[in-house]
């Protein structure tokens, strides 16, 4: 959530590994959502 713009982003994804987590995948997604929230 961007408190300045009031924009909230959500992203749903399913990773097909035992942990359902991948730091090499999630970090770029977080940065992308942050960038999007700053623009709107």
C-alpha cells in the first residue's frame, strides 16, 4: 500500500515447489508492485 497515493496492489501466484516460496521470484514481484503503487 502506498500511503501517499492510497493505492493498494495485490498479486496472487502459485509456486509449484514444496515450500511455495522462492526469494528470487518474490523480490522482483514486490518491487514491481511498489513501482505500480507509486504511479497511480
